[in-house]
C-alpha cells in the first residue's frame, strides 16, 4: 500500500492508497518541530481507532515546507522500511513537462495538481487551489505546467484585515445573504466573499483570453465548495486532486 503525504503551510494530510481507492485520509497541523516518533504515534493511534490495517510499502511526499521533510523521511524509513519519493527532488520524475523561466522553482503541490488534472481531464486546464495561498495553475494541451498566478489565501486575507485594522473583528468566511452589509461583520463577509468571487472570475477569464483556447476550470482545496456557491466558473471540484496526483507520480516512477 502507498502512503501519500501532502504537507502544506497550514495542514499536513496523510492518505493510504491500496491501488484502487483511498482507505482513509488523516489531517494534522503542520509543525516543523514534530519528530518522526510523534508522527507515528499520531498516525498509528488513528489507524487503530478506525480499525484500519495497512501494510505500507511505499511513501511519497509533497511538501511546501522544506523543514518538515527530514522528519517525514525518518518516519518513512524507521516505521515502514522504505525511502520516500519526494516531489521536487531530482530522483522524482514527473510524467509532464515544466515550462517556466530558467531557475524558477515551482511549488511541489502545484506540480502534483497539474499531474492530477491532466490525468483526470486532459490538457488546457486552469486549476484553482484554495490553500494558504489561492493559486491558479495553467496546464497546457500536452499536460505541461506553463505557469500561473498566486494570490493571498482567503483566511490569510481575513487575518491581515483583522490585524491591520484594530476596530475590525476576526470573522469566518461565509456567503452573505446580501451584497450590501448593514453591520460590520456583514460588510466584511461580503467584501471577502464577493471580492474573491470577482478575483476568481477575473483571473480565469484573463487566463483563458491569453491562452487562446477553450479551457476547463478545476477547483480544489477546503474553501472551494463555498465559492462554488458564488460563481459558475468552475467546471469540476476535486477534493482529492493532490492525493490523486501523488499516486500517479508514484506509479510513473515505479514504471521507470
């Protein structure tokens, strides 16, 4: 079985793939000081809780936080007896090309999403990922990653608004009933929700015009279902897009 690990700036997700389906998906906060032993205690405790017996013989990691990779490597080696494949490292081959400016390092999560999107839907895609940052990744006709857009994440924007303006409270993002707010919280929720809807629509339309071909838009990430309520820009929503991409990359490297 394969253990796929996606480490983001906020959360780290562990999924077990049996070759046909994901048996479980477990989520924890990303903390660079967490040791391999602490990972194992957390991981094994939850597996026992759900009654899952997993004979893991392969591990693949995508991480946007380099400092956590060492302990995840130790975790893989010590408890599963295997060297993990790490996306972005020279030994990890991708089934698609990366066509960006020389010297540019593309986030592993964006490459994994590109691989997943192309495997599921073919080329000419825009992948919108609602994470710590909101990213727009452009997939060419042949599946190559050709660039994109990085915007502040929704929760990051809310935090900045609260911290920079002392009179404004911290709020949760939700779809407001009306655009025009009649109190401070409603005004903030409207600004964030409809502001991001405008950002999504505007950037996707500009990418499509610049790309010059018909494109599908795929949404992923925790807040994607919320913003689907405010726009018809998305053609598909894939909550396990990154995990699917990790399984495709792992198989591609096995075949090689």
